[in-house]
């Protein structure tokens, strides 16, 4: 019996160790690249969310400021007194662009470096209290203020007073001494570290000046106590909550004027607080026309 010899033509070949190492290296490089892209995308997304958070908070503060400023009055001789005796008074409007850096907040001296201040009077429409004083400033709170404000935080605060406690309106002579005093400050938003004010320039006829492109010309000062400007450009800088916590972990006191000013200048700095301020501070601004009549 003759048996035909059968040849197995199929070959089974395994990967060599070198091929496995090359494949694993390529896979590791691809995974590293993917995770790098994903990590970068997450950082961009987180940064965008932080800016959105800060912008939304700032918008709330500007809305409240705008509501008061649109009702502001000045340069009017009114006959009213909280004691019931009719007296003629000047209603002042005041903006402080060089604050001392310290305000009296509920009996405590608080740091307001970096923030300009604006104060005025608005008409309430109420017969028992026809006028209400108001004011705004960004301040660093060094100690707890009851249930309203926590220590070691920045707030945009609103000055408010009742008729019996009003300390600057309805006086015989307008005065700016109220700029460093208060009856009550109410917190509006947290982490507001800077506020700036500017005003449209007007010509001899009282109209707002514009340049060749139709843009308003602005000035940084408003000196008069007894009349309103045409409007106020209010700019505020707000930090998101995470950035504010990082800065608080590095600095257990109020920021210096130099650090706050660094938000808007281009000087190179390696200071960690300055870098966080520049990256995290979101500026929102709004031009608010005032009632001139």
C-alpha cells in the first residue's frame, strides 16, 4: 500500500516580541495624544465656564446699579425734612475717583482700595420717604458682618439708609463727606475686586461730544455735587469662585492697589496672585444714561 505524502501548506505565524513592543509603543503614543487633547479641551471648557460664571454675576450687579442710576436726581431744591419740618435742601450727586481705600462699614474700617465710589439720591415715589440715598463700592471685608457678608472676601456693596438715618442727603449744603461713611451696606455680588467710572464729555451746548467715528469721548472725573452727568460708564471686574479661593489661599488680606491695578496693565509679572487676577478677572461694563430733567 502506497501512502501519498500530504504536505501541510498552511503556516501559523505569531507576532514577534519586537512587533508587540512597537505596536504597544504606537498605542501608548496615540492614547497619550488623545488624553492630551481631552485634557486641553477640559481646561478650555472649565476656563469658559469660569468666565461665564463671573460674567453672569457681574451682569446682576450692573443691572442693580443701572436701576438706581436711572432714578438718580440732583441740582434740585426740595422742601422736605425727615423730622417733619419743611426745609430747603440740595440733593447731591457725588463720585469719588480717589478714595482713601478705607470705608466705615457697619462700624468697621474696611479696605476699598482699587474701587471708585459713586453716591447719590433717588426718588422713591413714597410719601413717607420721597428720597433714598444710595451708593456703590467694591470692598474687602476683613471680618464677618453678621449673616450678610463673610470675612476675607470681596463684595460689591450698596449703600442704603432710611429717612431717619440718612447722613448726606437733604442738607442745606451738598457735601462729599458721606463718601467715607455709611449707615448700612448691603452685599450685592461676591468677588467684585474693582469698579471704575467714566462720563461722556459734553460741549458748550450740553450735547455729548463724539469723535469722527461717532464714538463718545469720555472723561474720568466728575467734580460737581449739584448736577448729574449725561450718563455713567460703569466697569466692574469680577472673579469666578474658584479663582477667588485660589487667591484667598495665597493672600489672607486685602489685595494691594498695585495688584488690583495689574488687572488692566500689561507689565510682565511672575507673581502668582497677579497672574490669577489677570486670568480670572472678567470685566463687564455698561453705559447708563441719566435722567437730566
